[in-house]
């Protein structure tokens, strides 16, 4: 490696939310493995969540350091100690959290100009920090914007925002075709709520600042890879006119079991116990259920999900977060743990997701379609059952189901933001689940229907699990979860991952570009 390249110093500023911070920490480690000096700017609470992983990286000889910023939670009207987006009591506090993030500007600029040695070569900052474009310009360095989602979703939302075709649709639930995409993609106005539709004036102002900052940024780094979505990457570069480095899947930098187990936070379950439990199950027989760190389902919805998992007669791992007192009471009164003993593993809190998904016992994944989870499911070659909640998750669902064709919809039609759950639940079941359910007939309005679908017994159709080329090479496997999942085709995923594995990541191109710029 060139001497000049070893002097490069990348400063990373991740947004304080798990789905944004986790891939940025992986990026820090990937850069450091290329000989780059890396500084991560974050707050004390967030530093504590990934401290163990970074400490091991430093101990291995990587040049990573963490500088803590004082997060002005109280000054912004947040509860004291609220330093991560998953800690805000409701969406009413979301704008205050963004305001607090904006108050970090002076600290960041001072660190970049005076206290960070050697002098920074560039700043990689999350899209949620639009002010960092000006900060980087003031410091005379490039700002590279980090997007934590797919090029498919970015392009889809960009086209819809420019064309505004959805504004001519009378009904919120009527499907329309998104124009100008390589594949036929249909969406509804309701599914765009909170992204480009039904934004308040305050949120629209935030979005406009982000768009303007992206226009002025030096380039974009994304946690995806070209082989997965080549046409969407090409079109996204065309409409944005920017350098775009696809350096994912960044989760693959976690080779050691402990790094997989502690990625993002210390797991709420002993990783050895979790692994042994999975070892006791047949290959591809276990359903993994995790709906993200920000999801707060209505109590009735959680109960129905639990009943569905129980009725499936399949082994499952269910990650439960943000539960109400009412659900906890049902949990105890109904002796749910005793009823599923030996067949169901419950994780209250943070789960070692990469560790779980990479285990050969996993045969299906009920996911909220956050991009990190989506990409981790793709890399594991696991069939997905899609349950989007809000934001671009509905776009990610379209990518899984309509483009990759490696998942089935559970049928959610309307986004729900936490704070609204008990009022609305997760509404709008579609007919996709019954089509894949061997029992046939009727929408899955209750746990029994969901259980019947998951426990369906269509003849097994061999499916080459893509994850065997990444984690556990072992040939052909068959998903033993639900009839519909056995029919999914993983050939595109398999080819994409193979092509990706034969070349160097765009990470080297980005490092080389910064070396020329430095």
C-alpha cells in the first residue's frame, strides 16, 4: 500500500440511530483495514453500544479512534440522556432530536479544524446531517454523504418526487406504476407517507435541507453492491450526477462470531446459548422474526403474531422490543413461554442478527424491510416474509418481492409511526400471504391463518441458499418454512454474490479518489 495512502484520515459522523450507526462502524473497520486512519464522532451512549467491537478492532492493530460529542438533549427539549433515536418517547419528539443533532455543528467543526490530527482527508457523514456539507467546505475537505438504503429506493423516491404522479391519484390505496424504472413497480400514496407524501411543513423543510446538501456533496457512499442492482445504480448515478461508491454489504466484514454477536450492541441473549439452540434444530427449519429497533406494534398485533407463530408448529426465534404493559400481562397470564417451550426462542431486546441469519437452521425471516436487515437477509440467502412499517421500507419490500423475487408479502398496506400504533395497528392485509399458504382461502386476519400459512406443507422444491457461498459453503438446501417460500428463486442472488466476491469493493476506489484529492 502506498505511503501516501496510509496517511489518509477519514472522519465518520454516523446519525444516532441503530440502522444508521451500525453500517458506519463497519465502514470504519473496512477503511482501517486498508491502512486509513479513521476517527468516529459520536456521543457517549452510542459509543458504549459499539465499544466492544471497536476495541477488538483497535487491539488487532487497526487505526480507529472514537471522539465523543456532548449531545444537547435537554437543550433541544428531549428527555435527559436521550442520545439515540430509538430512545425518543414518540414521534412528537423526532424534530427535537433532529434539532439536537443540528446543535452538534460547532463541536464537529472545531474538532475538524483544530483538534483532529492528522488533518482530515474527508468527512463521511450521514444524510441526516445536511449541515456537514458546509462544515466540510469550511474545513477545505470533501464531504461524502452516507445513504443507508438501496439505490432502488433512492431512485424510486427521487422519480416520484420529481414526477409527482401520485398527486393525481384520488385514493390513498389505489396502486399506480412508478414511471421510469427498469422494472414494473406499483405503489400507493399511503405507502409513501412520511417519505415524500403527507409531510408536515417542518419535515418538508428538513427534507429540502438534505436534498440541497446532497447536491453540494462531493459524492455518495452506499451500503449496497453493483451486482445486486446494476440498472438502479446506473440510473441513480445518471439522475444525481454524482460519484457513487457502493461498498456493501458492509456486514460481511464481521467474520468472528463475537463481532457478529455484538454488532450494533451487546446482545440481550448469550450468543453461545443462542447458537446451541439453533444447532439443535434441523437445517432451514427455523423462522426468524425481527421487526427492527424502532418498531412498536399495537398490543393486539403482537398477540396475533405470537399466536400465529405458536399455531405454525414450526421452530422460531422471535425478537421482542418496546412492548406494552398490556402485552407483558398477556404474556404472563397466558403462560406463552411455557406453551412454546423447546420450539420458540424469545429474545427481549437486542438480537445478534448476523449470527442468527448466518446459521444453517434458519429457513425464513419475517422482516420490517429496513435496509440493513434486508441486505443481511440477502447475504444469508434466507427467504423473507416482508412486513414494512414506515419510511422507505415499502420501497425495500418492492425490491425484495418484485425485483429479486426472494420474498413474499405479509400484506401491510399502510405505514404506521410509533405513537400511532394503538390507534391504527398495522393495517391493510393483502392477498399475497394466502396465495403462498398451502391451507388456501381467506385473508390472514388472525394468528391461526398466519400459523397455517407458515406451517404449510407443499412439496419441497430445492432452493440453492445464497448464503452458503458467503458463510457456510455446503451446496443445495431447501427451505422448510411455509409452502410459498419453497418456490422462491435465489439464482439472481447467487449470481450477484458470486460476481461481487470475485472483485475488489468500491471501497478501494473511494480511498484512491481521496488520495488524489488529499
